[in-house]
C-alpha cells in the first residue's frame, strides 16, 4: 500500500491510516512493518457469498492529512 501511494513506510505510519471494510467484521489490516495489505480475519467464502458466483469484498484505506 505504501508503494502504491508513493510513500515511504515511516510516512504512512505517521499519517494515521486505517482499513475499513463493509459491515461489522474488518477482514483486512495494514501490516505495520511492511506496509502490505493482509487479512485480519478468516474469510469464509461460503458464508459471505453463498449463492453468488463472483465474491467481492470491498474495503477503503483512510489516510489522515493531505497527500
């Protein structure tokens, strides 16, 4: 994520960031040491998208401050 935003990892940490998923369960997180987007919870496709052929989980990255 840091690479995609064109930021060095310390800059990303200093800006205050968070990953927000739809619903109550937060499935994704940002790894503090690497800046990689990682799974924070077990993702059960059958539970989330029972009869749907294409399963999509949306999330947003919120970064504080100007970019």
